């Protein structure tokens, strides 16, 4: 008698000013696989991504789009949300010592960010990851900060659709979390490697050295900053970074196939002739059993939503 595999379903949602994208992931005894990817273009002036000001400006139109994607299932589903990059700010902080309790670290970071940027501490949502924590070195933290009232706009909206929102992150971080296993962060102390993520709205830049994140920046594309100007801004930023870190050499640049299609990465390559550019095929990062197999060619387009779904599917 063949035993049936138990399956659980999780949903990843990516939302920005252009699209609402959803990915369904099933988890069984053998692992994860994607079985549905869908998206709809949002009505104009529905979402205005911002750190401080209200983001959802047309709740009715957003609801219509969500319902057209069947996001109001009668069964409660665990959901991971990928928010627009401008909604969350990131910092790299160094400390000689940090408290042992996570709650005390959060309290310390909330106080520091609130004081430095004149933000109300009681309205801050702060989380962090430890980059460096060794006895003989300073503690280095990668800190993410959002405003409760802004993030709760999204949480409230999706919970009204009967979704159990478990994890929230920005598109750039979610995307990196999907690609990171394909990145060789290079453990040589004199080398550094970069990863470019992003979409139609901009690029995220990560730089690593000695297996640690040492630089992060978001580059937004808008009317004033077209593709060529955005690329120039990235080159100037990398140049400034390398001038400040003269002992480091940029050896490799990783990016996804979708970035290759949307931005002129070769222009960056021309400025760093000794740097290898490695394109990561998104289709090789995931298992899938799609009703429409052609959609897998758009895996890069859905990458933050895929990562958001996997984040809630991981064991607790």
C-alpha cells in the first residue's frame, strides 16, 4: 500500500507600484516545489512606495486586483510578504559589545535609529542579522527598520483576505535570499564580490568580503534616473567604495538573468576589466511543477515572491 505524502501550501506575495505577484509553494516529505505563479498589473496610483508616508492610496482598486488573483481563499494560508524596497531602510552597525538577549539588542537598536534619524521609537519595527560576531573583533549587525503604521497598511490589507501574514521583508532582501546559495562570497581577505538584484524599479547592490556583507545600497530608477544614469550611479558608488577600501579588489559580480535583460551590466563590466560577471539562472534555484510550464522562464520576475513563500515554508 503506497502512503500518500502529506502536503502543506504556502504563499509568497510581492507588491510594488507596478505589480501584484503571487507564488504558491507546496512542501512535502521530499522538499519544496512551486505549483502556481500569477501576477496582475496594478491600476495607476494604487501604491506609492515610501518609508514615511502612506503607501496604499486606493484600497478599492488594490482589492479588485487581489480578488482577480483569487487571494481570498476560504482556507487561511500562511503568507510571506515582499514589500517595495523604499519601505524599509537598512544599516550596517558596529559595536564593541551587544546584549545577549535579542530583545535587548532590538531595544538598543530602536533607541539608536530613533535618535539618529529623529524617528519615534514607539513606531519603529527593527530587526537585525549578525554579520560578524567573533571574540577578537567588533560585533557587526545588518539592521532593517520600518515604520509600524506603514507596514501595518500591507498587513491589514492581506489579513482581510484571510491570509496569515508571518514574515515581511523587502524585495531586495528576499531576492538575495533566493540567489545567495549560488554566490561564492570569496573568503580571501583582499578580495570582494558583488551581487546585483532588482527589477523594473531599481537595483540592489551587495558587496561581500571574507564571507561577510560589508556594503549594501538601493538604487531607485525613476523619471529623472533612466537606465544609463542608474548604471553610472552604481559605477560611481562602487568606485567610491573601492577608493575607501584600497586593499580590496572586486573579483566577481553576480546577477540574475532578469537583471541582464533589464540593465546594461556590460557597461559596469567595462569599468572593471579584471572582474568576472556571472549570471545566475533562476530556474536552477527552485523545484517546480507548474500548470503552465512556460512561466518558469519568468522565475526572475517572481524571485522575491518565491523567496517570501519559502521563508514561511521553512521549519519553525
